[in-house]
């Protein structure tokens, strides 16, 4: 009977192990989320720039329509061509950047898959009675 640890020492050991277990899972989650957020920084910036270009394209389209209306008035046609060209350039750049940003975002989702896998394994381990697989 002297060989057995006391209930309080066993409870303290279980408590320490539980705290260590939770801290490990929290560290894993934090590091994985940090990696995922880092992977989203560039696509988010590209998306912001794409939005600026697309808004610029809309403004150029408005200028183009204004110039088209002005064609029917006694003015020169060169302003229409310049507006159309700038609309195509900004619209093309915006569409390209938006497409690239979406492609990168789809390649790196924010779901912490490693952490979820570890927690699934922990759940299976606990359901199995805490026995090693």
C-alpha cells in the first residue's frame, strides 16, 4: 500500500497532463492559423489592388460613355478611343489580378486541418478507452 501514490498526487499529475495536453493543442492551432493567415496576405493585397483597377475601369467606362455622347456633338473622336483603351487596360489588369488572387485563396484555405486531425485522433483515442492504437 505504500507503493501506491496518493489520490491527491494522482489528481495533481492528471491535472498537469491535462493542462499540458490543452496547451499543446492550443499551440498547434495558433501556429497553423498563423501559417494560414500568412498565406492569405498576398492574395488579399492582390484582391485589393484588383478592386482598385476594377473601380478605375468602371470610371473609365463612364468617361467612355460620356465621350460617346460627345461624339454626336461637335467635338473630336480621339477622346473616345483614349477612354476605351484605358478602360480595356485597367479592366484587363483588374481581372487578371482578381483571378490570380482567387486562385491563391482557393489553394490555401483557413481551415486548421492539422489541428482538426489531431483532435479527431484524440477523440478516437479517448473513445477507445485511452488505449494506444
